C-alpha cells in the first residue's frame, strides 16, 4: 500500500478549504496513493470559539468531509480525514475534534473523537485551552482494513504512550497521528515523540500535519509546525515533508511490522507491578 500524507495550510472558513484540500488529495491519487491522510482540523483552523460556532456544522453537513467522501469514491481509495471539528448536541455547546476513516466507496467506517486535549501554556505569549471548546472522547478506536489494522489518534494524544500500546496490543499495524502542532513544541518534541511511538509498538506511524501561517478572518493568527512524518516500525524516518504544503508518499510493507516485533517483542512482555510510593512514606 502506498500512503499519501497531505500537508496543508487551511484557513478558518470550511467552504474555502474544500478546493485546496481536494487538489492536494487528487495530487496524492496521481502519485499512486491508495491510502490518503489529511491533518488535524482539515475543515477549519481557528483560534476563535465564537467564529467556530458561526461556521462549523454537524458532521453530516460539513462540506470538507462531504468532498473527501466523494473523492474517495471517485478515485476508489481509502481516506483518513485526520480530523474535522464538528458541532455536537452537548448542552455546553462544545465541539468534537473527530478523525474519520473513509473507505473506497465513500462510506465512513470508523470515527474517533480526540481523547487528550491540549490545555497548556507553552510560553507567556502562547496559551491553549482546547477543552474550552472541544469535548474529549472516551474510546480508543482500531479500524480494520484489507491492507492493515489502523489505530486512530490525534495530535496531543501522541504524548500518552499507553494509548498507542493498547492499540498495538489490540492488533494495530499503523498508527495515525494527524496534527496541527505548535511551532515551539513541534521543534522540540514532534519527531522524537513520533519515533518513540513507532519504536514502542513496532507500528508504522503516519502523521500528516498542518503547516505555516494560516489564513484568518478574525485577526487571531495561528501558526503550525509542519514536518509531516512517516516513521517505520523500527523507528527510522521514512519521509519528512518539511514546511511547505504538499503531498508526501511512502510505500508501506506490513512485513516490516512483523519483523520489528519479532526482533524486540516488548508488546508481549508486560508484567504486573505495584504502584510506586515514596520510599520515605510513613
């Protein structure tokens, strides 16, 4: 299977994002990709919750998702909508940050709502409170396809290795980590975290990313790190997309998963242990 990672610089108007995302997807199809992955927040990247409330829709009405489903069916390919932000019926009005796997008929075969939300203060000038607008998911998702079992995740999830271990022990051969990583944390941690998740699990890790300075209609500018990565099960970086928007393709061989796990079968070596307590506890 050839995977195509789309690196995008989307804006904060879903309808305006339809055409450039479609063009990138068709570019991946032209390069022979049969599994095409988009980044986190493919439909709308915005720092304004009020703006999101005015432009976002429920899943069934999202124009970017509708286009991705149409294109999957048109080309006969698998597509991971890395994530789209959609309205929910929650009483507090929070959205869902949702990853969706689309089969070659255009049907949605798996949905995953981001579990771990990015509530951090990177610096005095850069603070994020994702949970203010996004409600967390509560269920890990493993999707079966004819070419591999895929464990779904989104962005900040990558800092929680127990999620990926659980997915791998349930059968995942590919882990997807679509992201819109901060430039500060991206430069420090992005590649290291992705390679660690691959090494720990013996999985391919595919991480399509947002990049650059994003168009905005609200004046609240956002920048993202880029560097979409594909990492092999032994931990080597197969491809790094740099910082320009575009398509990056890699060929996947599930035999490499079996080989890495045979060399270091750590997924089978878990042992129970007592929780830690301070040595000087009374």
